[in-house]
């Protein structure tokens, strides 16, 4: 009983932080003519409410796709429609066709923020609580501490409640998927994950681990018997849920094609704005965007992505385990973020979610990663005037992690999950015992540079010739960190001896 | 690495709790702030730009300086930092000025001065040893006490949303209480004297200090049965105490005495022009009295016992500070409230004299003084309930009976603060924080005293659960009914009457426990 009270306290704390952050500014507040993501979401409510389904994704006199045209899958559109009905009930002006463009008021902000909170409360938060309760081998206190840390992760809070998006919906569905698949409710898990993909196409970053894990499960059960049945069931679930979501758009071929074109805007280029991935960092020295033709860019980015995630995926297919699945989710999402085509800075949240899931296993590295991921969005957050909430929530998150996991005492090889890797290196290099020390120094350097760069960005004016200097530096530094993490996570996956030796313990 | 761990509070739960709540306070910066924000900005301007001789005469703004001199000097000190944020806020004629830098400065000034509050709690935790030490950290009385004080809901919303500087003032009070617990009586007396010259509302609890210091410090020994041994009186101690109080007062009021302004200062400090109740009735005895009067007058009208033409047409909660005219019951004068308050305080003070129980007994008397004056005082603000809730937290971790009184008092008292925040964006914050604090306090104290009898009987449980429906009705149902225009005061009326019942009950229960408790010598024999 007392544990549940403590859990309630932790959740309430998470909700309080969310709501207080939501009192701050949002993206594009008072910045006509384009405004920002807040206006995009409002505009989608307007479009979905006033236009028939057939016109949602098409350019027309009523639906100018240049002005925040709908470019997310159907589930987002349905969600907008649902919100629009509520908006209509409260104040029809908020979603009036054409005339509501750029509508801003305190009441409307309150309404929009509430929709985010409700979606979060219904989908993401229950998934987090359930996930932590299902964790094995840790005490109830630790489970509650884990919930606290995940709920306080600043990146998601700042983007959803500050900048304004509904990432908690797609990430929440993905988390339900992870939960289902890890607890052997494979059908429910894949259904939840299909919903996630149909809410935001970026969830495809997570799709390969899901696919490999489920396929591996089928192999394990034997493709000639039980495994085959499971495979058929799974494919039916996936196809059925996709058909259900896309039903209105399957009536005509052109509809489907148009939605797909909107979802995957190949012509928008290799990357947008400043992203902490390889392409953006490389283009500091070499303007790939201008040098190479578009289709070569696509091929290169595809090859890099594919190569970087291949080893982890093969390993997962051959040895499917929930633990390996979680780590593969991290490394695949990170590969996609670093190498794939058309990445947004907010997509780092897709990596952060699986990292949150391994928080209790490798607290030190996860906390570090989550700090870097929040830092990588600094230019965006500064643009939205979210400096104070960003700094405050990041510090709160850091304190929460530091106290509940005492991360600084968990930097031994064993606790960094690098034991088996070090042992195999020591076969060739007997003096290889300094790895934890190096990692500690790297952490300190990384945190120090992040703090320094934040201070510089906030206090100094960039030189006139290089107005983007600081944001480029932020992205470059984060990218370096992410590359390091990619290597680290791949090492963990490849040298994962635990599930080989005693699979019962981890399953 | 270890250094970083210590610096960031790794493993050190107290600093993690304190830092955590400080960060929460920073998140509350953009929330709604009341006119008190302008009050304090105006005081900054007055003390910064005018000579001392005009501080208590200046009346450009309606929010004149009405706190004792130390607080004025405090504002003066703050203003010298404020000028680096925004010079404009220090202009007396810049009424209602609130630039974003002003907001940041004022909010951060509250957050920074709370350091004293945090330190005081740290000291309190040292001297309060709860009944038993649990094995787990979260079950230790010290841990629970620090959460109850650091994360106190009332203080959070009054200081960091509504805007006031109660944090460091309560810090001074708790620190002086802690010093008395540590037998450093002179320091305790000094701190309390300083506190009185910061904000004179603490005069309410002065009787407890006076009697306690006289009985347990100036008299150095007791007879075996616990009564006072008259020949043990120490003149040196009395004189040194008197000297401390006198010096502090001289430092504070002396300059104004020299300027011959003392009457003006005092008239600013004690404005008796205001009405019996604040615009929103504080949940005290007079709220019940007024409500009873209202009910009687309605019954009287229905039964035609009263003449409708003779009834004064004063809407009682129309938002202005005004006199409330009673129709059936006799009207209440300031003198009557003063007598009632004294009558209510007297038994507890007698108890402190005849049944001294050490610092704990003093703390009980202090709480009773605060509660009695809250219940019967003239023009009481709802915020004054914190004066009882915060010291009560210290008692709550000691005994199951005290814990149950604390929970009733804090829950109803905190709920009665809800009308302070009436804006829509703050509605979720106050509900979430209130739930957070209430769930934590109830569950942690229940765990602490799980081996003893349940903390609440069915009636108390029922009463506390009733707050939920009340909130739903007041904030979510009532605004959509047709009564909203006709009887806009109903939610406030219901809230203050409902909470008044709980607070009076808690006061009564505490009084009973103080009067029936065996004295120290007896308990020692058992």
C-alpha cells in the first residue's frame, strides 16, 4: 500500500513538472507568418475538422500544404480530429477554416497544453509505470526511483510541453510495444507498435529491432511448428492494424501514394536546420548537400545506416532476449539518427526512450546519454525561449538520477557492462585496465564542455560572419558524444555474455 | 569523481531534497503572482529612493510600507542588488511595473532567501529525534520531517506563486525554536526578537516564548513534583534576556524614535480600520459565526420573524475589505476578538507554566497560541495558518496523536489556501502539489506509526475525503451552474466554513491533548 502511495507521489511530481514547464512559451509564439509547431498542430485540427478525409493530404484552395500541411500518418490526423471536436465545443473560433490561422490566446494555449497532458497521462505515463513494475531483479524502491527518473527526463518534457508536440503518444505506444513484446504478449506488443508507427513515421527507427526480435522468437520456437503459427499471427496483426488505420486512404491508389509522399518528403534534403548527426557535422568541412546529387545522398545515407545497425540486428535475431532487444533498440535508433536521411533534432527522443529503459542497468552511461541528448536540442530550446525550464529540468533530472542510482559509484567495468569486452581485449593487451577511468574522464570533459558551451551560447553574441557558430558547435559536440555512445552500445550488444550463459535469469 | 558525487548531492538525501524543491521553485517563476508582488516592488522603490525619515510616510502607491523596520532594511538591501537587474523597478512612481527582469529578480530573491529556511530545517532535524528510527531512509523521522517542511505545500504556493517572503521569516522562527531545543536560549530569544521586527504577525506566538523563557530558563530548578522552585530564580538570566530584546528593539525602532516617528510607524503596523474578516473569510471561528448569522437571518426571513427592510444589504464576499454587518447575532468589535483570543491562549500558557514539559511543551504552546489567534483574531489572513502548520510538522513525527492532528490541520489549512490561486493555469498546479503533499504526509506518517492505533477515526476520514467533492463542486461544477452570477460567493463561503470546522476541530483536539497529558515528572516515572 505504502509503495503505491510513493508511486503516486512520484507520478504527481512528474505531472507537476510537466505542467509548470507548459506555462512557458511555445514554438513560434507570436511569430507570424509561419509561427511554429504549436500552430501546425492547431492547423491540423482546423484541416481535419473542416475538410473531408479525402482532402487532408492534398493541396487545395482550402488546404495549402506549404502552410504546415499534414505530414504525419493517419493516427495523428485522427487525434487532431478528436481534439478539434473538443475545441469546437469550447470555442469554434479556434478551428474555423482560414480565419483561425495563427490563432493565439491564453485560453487556447491552456486548451492545447491540456490535450498534451491528457494524451501523456493516458498513454505514456501508464506505460512507464507498468514497465518499471515489470523490471526484475530490483527492489520496489528502485522501481519507483526508476519511474521518477524516466518521468523527469527533460528532453521529452521540454519538447512536448515547451516546444509543443505529441511525442509522448508515439513514444508511449512504442513503450507499450516494448512492454508487450518483452512480457511475451507478442500480438498486443506488435499492435501497440503499429499504432506508434501510424502515429509518427519516425517510429520506423525502432521497427528493425522489433522485427528482428519477433523473428528471432519465431526461429527459436522452430519455424516448422509453433514459430510458424506465431509468425502468421504476427503478420496478420500487423497487416490488420495497418489496414484499420489507413482504411479511408486505401480506397484509391492516388490517396495512398499521396499520403506516403507526404510522410517521406525526399525532396527536403539530407538534413534540416542544425542536427547533431554525421551529415550535419561533416558538412561543416564539406558541403555534401551541394556537392552530391540527391539520389547519391540517399544511397550513401542508406548504406551507412544499414551497415551500422546490421551487426546488432543479426545478433538479436540469432539470440533474442528482452535485454538484447532493449540495447538493440538503442543502437538502431542511434544509427538511424546519426546516418539516415532527413533527420530532425527532435528525433533524438526516439533514442532517448530506449536509453531510459536501460537506465537501471547502466545508470551512469544512460544518465550521461540523456544529458547529452537534451543538450543537443539546445539551439531549438533557446529559440523557443525555454532557457530557464531547460536548465532547471536538466538539473532536476541529474539530481534525481545521481541520488537514486548513486551513479558515481557505478563506474566499474562490471557496472558499465564492459567486463567481457575488457577480458577479451586483455587477451591481446594485458595492460588494458584503464577503461573505466577513461570513461570517467570523458564524462567529466563532456559535462564540462556542455556547461561551458551553454554558458557561452547564452551570454555571448556570435560573431557577425558566423551567426550559427554556437549552434553548429553544439551539434558537433553532441554528434561526437553520440558516435562514442554508438560504439559503446554496440560493444555491449556484441559482448553480451549474460544471456548466453544463463538465459533463464534475463528472460 | 567522489567530489562531484558529493557536490551534486549523490547519496546526501537532504541536499537532494533541498535542491529538488529549489528547482521546483524556479519552475514556478512564470506562474501567476498577486498584488503582493507589486507591494514588495513598491517597498523596494521606497526604501531605495527615499531617506529613512520618509519610509513610513510615503503614500504614492496604495501599498504603503506596513512591516516593521527590519523588513524595510531587508528591502533596502535587496534593492541594491535589484538595481543591477532593472533600475526602473526602483522608481516610486512606476506603479504596477513588472518587466521580465523585475519578475526574475523578485522571484529569485524569494528563492535565495529561502536558504535560511533550509538551514533552519537542517538544524531542526538535528534536534528532533523521532520516536523510533526505521531501518530504511524514507522511514526515518528526520527524512519525513525534512520533506514535510521543505516541500510544504502552503509555503510553496504562498511564497513562490502568490508571492511573499515567508520562507526566510519561518526560517528565523524554526531556527529560534531549534536553538531552544538545543538549550541555546539566548540565541533563540535573540532570533525571535529579530523576527518580531521583521514581521509583527509573529507577536501571536510571543506569549509562548515569554512564558517558556521565564519558566524554564530564568528559573533554573523545579521541585520534585514539577512545580516551580521560587528561590531558583536567576536575575542574571532575566536581565540578559531583557537586554537582548531591548537592544534588538532599539536597533529597529530607535532611529524612528529619534525622528519622533514612532506613532506613525505603529499606526502603519496596526491598521484597525480593516474589517473583522478578510475579503475571503479565513477559515476561523468568525467564518462560522458569520455563516451562522447568515443562516439565522435566512430562517428568520422565511419565518417572517425579521423585517426585510431592516436587513443591511452588504454582500459579504464581494472582494472588498469591508465591514460585515451581522443581522441576528451581535456585531463583533476588535476588543471582543482581542478578549476571545486572550481567553483562548490563556489555558495553554498556564499549562506551560504549571506543567513544563521542556521544549516540546513550549512548541505545543506556541502552536496553540498561533492557532488560537488564527481562530479568534481580528482581520486574519488565510495565510496565517502556516504559522501553526509549520511548527506542527516538528511535533508530527514524534507522537501518533500529534501526527493525526497535524494531518487534519495541514490538509484543511492547505486546502483553505486554494482561493489564493484562482487563475486557470494554476489550477492543475495547486491540485497536483496539494495531492503530492497530502498523499506523502499521510502515507509517510502512517508508515511511521503503523504499529500504533490508526491515525484517523471514521469521522475524520470522512471529513478529509469530503474535501475532494468540495473542490470538484467549487471549481468544476459551480462555474457552470446558473448560481454563478446570482451567488458568486458560494464557493468561497463553502470553502471557509468547511475548513473552519476542521481547523477548529484540530485546535480543540490539540488543546485536549495538551491539557490531559501527564507532566514530565510523571511520564518519567512510568
